[in-house]
C-alpha cells in the first residue's frame, strides 16, 4: 500500500475530510469526543481516535479500486482469524462497521501497540495466519492479477501508452502453474505486520484473495526481488516460515512484480511522488517479461 504525506492541496482536502469522517464515527457510534490523528495517508487513511484504543480505517468510496475487497469483507476475514487466535489486528469488538460517512466508508479496529518486529517473527506469524484462515468461508476473489492489470493499462492516460504496453506484454508472458489454493493475505510484506504484545499482527487485508501460498511468499520477498532491498531480512523471514519458503517465493515472483508495477502505475496518476518507484517496478517488468 503506497504511503505518504497529504501532498497536494486536493490530497490535503481529502485528508481533512477523512479525519472529519473518523471523528463523526467516534461521536455517533463510540459516543466519544475522540481526537482524530492521521497515522497513514495511503490508499486508505489510517486514523487514531485518541485517547481511545481504536483505529479508524477510512476508505474513499471513489478510490476503492479493482482488486481491493470491500471493507465489510475485510472485517469479516479479520474477525474469523481473530476468533481462531490468529495473528491479526482485530476488528473493534463493540462494533467495527462498516459505517458510511459521506464519500467514505469507515471501519474500526483495535489499536496494536506497534512494537518492533523481527523478520523471523513476521515469517512465523504469516504461517500462523495462513493456518487460521485456511477454511475461511467468505467469498474472496482470485489472486490472478492479470484481469486487473489489463483494466489498469486500459485506463491509463494516453501519455502513459508505453507503460500500458509493458503491462499488457507482461500479462501475455505470465503463466500460472497449477498449485493448491487457499485464502491469503494478498499483500504480505513486512510493513503490513504490526508488532503486538507477543507477536506480529497482520493488518491491511484489502487485497485478501484465494490463491497459492506462493503468492504471499512472493509478496513478502518483492522488495528484495525487484528493488534489491532488505535481502538478508527477507531471507530470514522466509526461512522462519518454513516449508522451503525461500525457494517457493520465486514461483510467482514475476506475477507479483507485474501486479505491483500496475498498482503503482495507477497510483502515480494522483501521486506524482511515487514516480521513481513506479519507474523501477516497470523497468523490472520490462526486463523480465517484456
């Protein structure tokens, strides 16, 4: 999930509106004059409702784009995992929503202490999370990103014709092996694991899907694979997961790289600060799949 500061005036106005929406939910549903405090301004706005131990996730209805599951389904999946003792940030037990507030949908979550995490603990938590959601009965989308990538390519502005061509070529080049499938986190990088009191807790379930575990392992390895970042930490995470996760993380690496390149290409239209990252990811796809 791309993160950053409000940036443009329009983005600043949207941040202000998101904070107001979170405050409205606190007032109406928590009966509290909580003080909304922005933590993350990314695809969603993550807002602390001080002094309550509650986090509001504020999703723009207009920007809840293809590939993201609805907030209600995110709450359902997290509650399922939490009830089974899974390492997940739990929905607020007194009523998590979703709540419709103007242009936003707001959900409420328990506030994690966000203690430091080690790569090894994140790897073990990912395995436990997979075990806890393996039988989730809800209807999750397929992990296969190619239909979404094609839609993103079609929607890019004419000035991004070269980007669209690379993405479409990548779709044509990627093959998906036959592998067992189950519910997944969908975006299982270390930044989506918050430090709990005893272990990391997985959050940001908007890309949850059904697919091979190799998809989540490749997602966990994406920064190391594509950007050359956090290579020792990534190997430690995958080694702690077990079951030859280091080797399995390469099976769908090309498909995850294509997915991330498309997501960033779409985001950079409104977030010019992501241009360098978008170019890096697109160049990787061009070299690997073009």
